[in-house]
C-alpha cells in the first residue's frame, strides 16, 4: 500500500536541484505524493489536503515546525531530509515520535571533495598569486606558495565532513592537525592526525585552515576563536557553506597581520558560489575581494 507523502521546503529552487532529474517523479510513483511543495506560509492552508500524511521529503530550507504544528499531522511517521545537518528543525519532530533520516553521510562527500580542491589550491599559493599577478607592482615577485610536500593543514571539527576531508588528505604528504574537543586521542590515532587542544595552535602552525564546525558553540569555537593572534604568513582560511563562522570580522583582522586569505562558499537560491578575500597588512591598504564564482 502506498503511503501519503509531501515535500516540505521553503526553497523551491533547492527542491529542483535535489529532487530533479526524475527523482520527484520517482517519489510520485512510490508514494501518493502531494502535487505542491509545502512552504511554511502555505502550511495552514494546506492542512486539509495533508490529512493522513505519513512521510515528508525535504532538503535545505526544511520547515522548522513547532510541536503543536506537528501534532496536526497525527499520522506522520518519518522525515527524509536530502541534505546534511538536521539541527535546525529535527528536535520537535523527534520529541513527537517522528523519525528523522538525513543524507549527511552522502552529503559530506562532495563538500569534502570541493574542500580538498581549495586546500590544494591554497597550498600552491593560488589565491595570493592571482592577486599578485593582477597588481603590476607585485607581478615580478608573485607569491608561489609552499606546495603540499610536508606542509601543515588544520581541520576545525571532526564531524562527517571533517573526517572525510582528513581521509582525502591522506593521499598527500601533508601534516594534518585537528581541533575538536570531542575527538579522543584514540580516534585521532585511527584518523592518523595530530589532535591539538587549542584552536589558536591550528592557526599558528597550519598554512591552510579549513572550518567544519557546524555548531561552533559545541566545539568551544566561540570561546577559542582567535582574535588578534598572528597566523602563518600568507595562509588560507577556508569555510564551506555548511560551516558556521563566528566572529568573522575579528578573524579577518587576525589574518590581516599575515596578508592571509579567507575563502568562503555559500548557497543562494539553490546555487553555490565561492569568493576569496585577501587581508592587507599595509597601513591604509584595503582588503580585496575576488568576484563570486558559481560552482554548482
């Protein structure tokens, strides 16, 4: 017997990306799928047509429903979330006895792959080099980067994405530092990394630092985030759209002492973009941005 299902999401563009290429049509074959995407604004209006709903499918932009709203879907049994972290909406569902299933393991793979690319580019000096070449006064002495042999990379957060990044980095002759208070020494040994107790040590020693703290307060990031401590000269700080970035302004000021580069990616209307920012330490020299480049 087919179960009654619906797609809940506040971002229709994300639904098209995740459930496109025939996937939504396949759901309609496997279930009795509601014909419309249910947003938070449409929830009350759609309730009569959601009677008997047993399954919700979603992705980035899932509705953060309260317990009393979930109670109006008494037959609901499961939420299938086609994305990563469910922290933003899952608790009321779990407290209501609804199972929440996430694709966080599968979702970590492309994020880690893209992160690996940024780490390798950072070690090669790509982000500083491109800006030096744009400046005629610096072109002759453009930064070349230390390369990847025996260089040091820091990973903030050893969750699913952080561990996948570490796995990929094993293919290269790199030293890997990991900051994550929940990572045990035994686990660090299994991963083949060096665990550090203070986040500032990662910035001191690593040429590229990649942030995968999705919940910074849990990892102590808000307390330990460096504010003015110097980092490696011309180093690179990478943040994917899945990671939180507390105290952004203070981090940029810290990195300015070493003409470091912050590289960020984010999602907008279902597409992913990346830009980089170099912080100049010379008096009166402004930070410079690269254009936002679509990557997905």
